[in-house]
C-alpha cells in the first residue's frame, strides 16, 4: 500500500511539473521576444543593427519543440 501511495505521489509531482513547464515556456518565449525588441525600441533609427536569427529544436521523444531566437549585432 505504501509503495502505491509513493508511486501516486511521484506521478502527481510529475504531472504538476509538466503543467508548470507548459505554463513557463510561453512566458519565457514572450520575455525573449520582448528582449529582442529592445534594440528597435531604444534606437529605432540605427542602421548598424543587424539581426541574427537562430532556430533551436529539441526532441522530446513524442514531439519536437522549436524556439527561434533573434540576436542583434552592432557594427
């Protein structure tokens, strides 16, 4: 009985963690997008700002997660 209870707790914790990560990822992506917009908002008329976009993919076994990051270089 104790083993079953332990397994249930582990399962509940895993489900809670999965749900939390599902909520945090969109928030983090939003933060990264806003951060990427800063150079344009601060100095919109600078012609020496060059965007460099990188796409990252992560295989989660049952699905692939993709995130696109844009960095800005100043010449």
